[in-house]
């Protein structure tokens, strides 16, 4: 077994950095083929099932047009064409939920889930400009 | 790991099977794992057959896979 050495990071961040040689990762495609397995989801928090589940939870109706929970303001953001096409497909795929989401609502949920993957610690470090 | 509650849809009968599967986590040496992958595939199939499972699930590198037990 390879020896792993940990060293302390900068005094500012107090982060611990793994400086050992990186182990070559095994290709998931090799594992999938060997087991003749079907991909059923991901635990990264950003798979189609997670998006669908989040949309179902966050899209509520109090009688009128269903709205996303937690939305307090609408803002304009730059739109990348290929991303928008993907969001349209995702919204269409979620059309069988209790409340059918709009493409904009789908964009908000995907952004929300993406941002959830950035920890508060990382945000604080970024604010302190501690990233190299 | 503590047991979790899971559900599996039997597509042949349409029944939803609710059970408490046991999760086993392991850390591997990639080279040794790749070298003995066939044995591990056989082991998963054997466990599935002996415990009467229609499918077995594995999670590898944060992706969840379903394996038909044949």
C-alpha cells in the first residue's frame, strides 16, 4: 500500500493538503461492462433523479401558477444556447410531475443544486481569496 | 453501516418490493480490483442467486449501477 503523507496548508486557511502521488482511477466504463450493469443514478447530487426530486419538492402551487419555493426576485442572466436547449429537454422530461416546470424554473433548480455542491467553508475561503 | 430502507420494482409482476438492504462499503486498490474483476462479478452473481435477488446494486465512483442476477 502506498504511503500517504499529509502536510498542513497555509496558516491562513488551515487546510490539510494531500501531497502523495495520485492513484490511477479505474474507468467506471470498465466496471459497468464487466458487471453488464445498467447505470441507475449518481450520488454526486446532480443526476436526473435528484433534479426531478428537487423540482417536485420545490415547485408548489397555492392555487395560481405553480412557483418555486424560495424564489423572491427575478433577475436577468446571460443565456448560453446549448445550455438552454438542455434545460428545455429537462423541463419537458419533468412534464409528468404534479406541476409542470417552465424552462426558467428548471434553470433555477439546476443552479440551486449546483451551488449546493460548494460548501460554506469553500465560499469563505474564496471570499478571503485563499485559493491559488 | 446501518440498514436502509429501499424499494425495488419487479417489472414482471408490477410489485414494489420494500426491504432493508445492507450496505457494504469498501476501499480498493484499483490495480488489484481490475486484476480480479471477474472473480468479483462472479461473487456478486453468487450472492444474488443465493439470496434470491432479481437485481443487485453497486455504487462505484459515485455512480449507481443495477446488475441483473442471471
